[in-house]
C-alpha cells in the first residue's frame, strides 16, 4: 500500500514541521522512491504512512539537514491510498 497526495511543490525542511503535522515528501536524501510519500511528525521523528512498521526515523527532525523536505499538508487536502 502507498499513500500519496494530489499536487505537490518544493516543500520545507523537516524542522519546520510541528508535532502532529502531516506532509508529502518532496526531497529525501539519496532516496527518490520516498518522493510523494505521506509522513507525520511525531516529537523529533517522522513516521511514513503506507510502509512496513520499521520505516520510521526517530530523531531526524533534530538534524539540520537541508536534504529532507516536505510540503506540509493543509486541512481538507485529499490523500490517495493505493494497494
């Protein structure tokens, strides 16, 4: 199963997300397969939707890396789930 969002743009750094924010990955260091995935910030970590349970990044938001970017989702945006 994969989750993706209709429409995308460049995005913001993970550190700009607030706890609980959801976003669409627009850039992920050396992982083009992550582009378009839906993620949620949880404390200093990121949880990826629609993948196996071990695919989370516990402390990634505390890093000041510019190579991880998301477009923060707004209330009412549509998420498409594909099997």
